[in-house]
C-alpha cells in the first residue's frame, strides 16, 4: 500500500467496532466501497461527504484490494 494511502486508513478498537475508517473519522472504508459499488462516482461521494478527499477514496480501494489478496486455507 502506498505510504500516503496507508496513513489514511485507521483502526481503533473503540471506533466503529474496530473496523477500518478514514483518517480517524467515523466514515468506514466499507461505507466508501458500498457507495462506489452502488454506482456513486468520486465527485458525488466527495459532495455528500465534504470531509473526504479523493485520496481517501483511492486509499479505500487500495486497502480493499490488499485484503482480497490474503490466502484463505480451505479444509479438505
């Protein structure tokens, strides 16, 4: 993960159930991904969430991509 992106993703036990959030805010990575998945564009997301920056969206996507790269052991 690019250093400028990794610094944007924070995880705190007492915040949002310990789920990854954007820069310590109560906006979860999952919220950003759900918006993108429902067809919202970057500009629409940034208009709806003025505290977000374009780099936050990119960091969310990169974080999710890294999570899907983990091998999952399957039982026989």
